[in-house]
C-alpha cells in the first residue's frame, strides 16, 4: 500500500508514514459538502508488476459509495450494497477498514449516525486488470474535511504539485448569518415591542438559503395571550408560505435550492398583508384574519410537531430591528455562525 489521496484519484496525497502494516488500512474522517459528486478519498494499492488498484469512498448523486476498483464483477455489486445518503447540512462521519487475511480481502464501511454498525464484505482476491469506471468518479471533492485519522494517527495533507488547485482553508468564503444545521436546531429571540409606524404594526424582512425546498418551518412568532403562533413562515411544496393564525397566504414564486432568497412581510392596521418574495409582490395577500397586537417571542427553526428549518438565515429584521443583535433567549440543536452552503 503506497499512497493515500483526497480530492480525486490524483488529488492531495499523503505518503505512507501512518501505514504500519502493508495488510491493514483503517481510515475515519468527517466531511460536509453541498455538492452531489466527488471522491472523498482514494487509497492506492501498488505492487511491482501489477496495475494500480484503488479503494475509494465517493459521492455519486448525493449517495455515499465504497468500491474496490479492479474487481471485474464485484465492484458494481459492492457499490450498490454500500449506498448511504449523505446529510447535506451537517458533518457526516465515515470510516473504513480494509485488511488482508490469507487470500481474502475484508472491507468494512462505517457510516454514522445512520448506520453505526459496520457492513462487512469478504472478497476473494483482486484481479490484475483495473475496472473501467465512470469519469464522474474522478471528480474532486469540494467541501470540508476534518478529524482525519489513518490507522489511528491524525494525518495532515501534503500538497500534490501535479495538481493545479491549492488546498484552501475550510469555509474561507462563507455568507454571514446563522446556519441551522440539523432538524431540531432552533433559536428563540425576544420580540421587538416598538411598531415601525402608526399604520403598520408588523414588518419582517430576511434572507434565507437552503439545499432543500421540501416542507420545513422557517420561523414562528408567538402571541402573548395564547402562546400559539400568530405568524408562521414555511416552505411548502417548493413555495414560500405565510400563515396568519389559521389562514394561509401562498407565495407565487418557487424557491430554488442553494440560492439566497429575500422575503418581506408587512401587516397594516387595516388588516392588509403584503408579501414580497425576491422583489415580486404576491397579489393575493389580502386577509380578514384578526391578529393579536401582542407578540412575545420569535422562534427560528423548530416548533413542536413541525419539521424545522435547515439552512442559512441572514439580514433578519423584525419591526426594523436587526434580530442578529437582539437578546437570544435559548438556542438548541446546532446553530452556527456563517453559512457554508
């Protein structure tokens, strides 16, 4: 066993200083990415007189795969058996063990937290011919890696001068704001009590970005008298939705994944509601719903019984107040500074 590589078959490589046994390889790392494809790592098995063979862990259309390149018939079966879907908005932990016992090649893949127990495959030797694989598997990994261990030793990268791309710090260019990483992440803020004007008692403006436009709750504003949501904002079937009490107002613009969208909501004293999504006013924003003038707090993310928001928020203003500078009451789950998607 000779080289350990990241970022494709020929990416950033590490020499075999951590490889004490030529018949044993154990690798673990954490990764986070918004990309659908890319080689997380490739390990080269090289012996004199033989063609090069690789063990690779890679993403293919958002699915985590493991393969021993060089298997004439087992590679495709092995890839299908080890498919696991990555979680785009959190750190994913993956580990692999490879060993040779007699003539058998034993491969175990660990994928936490979805499947903490290993999946084991016993392979009867490796052929000398390298299996032809899709060019998609050669695409470099674009994202972040941390906690990289090779045979229980923490490894560092050595830049491969044959590669034209440098190794950059993780999250070097990120958007400002808050990053809600997991379902269940939420933050609770005091609601500003000052109205923006005599004729308007509620204005909301914010920007959000998420890799998924499936149903999820963006925020809720609770009424003081009942403790129930007076205003909620959600993504529903790819569109933005505002609910005033029990009455729903659907935005007319579809939401795109991994794109910053801006929403503006204003409620006047004459009960007229205006909803603007990316500068486009929703023409159906009239309501007869009676709202309480007294709000107690605003919850970004989780509300009991709802699928909470996973993505990024920035430039959040309620009644003209920047909520990122307001007093945080509680924060649960994983809420980070900066957006990495």
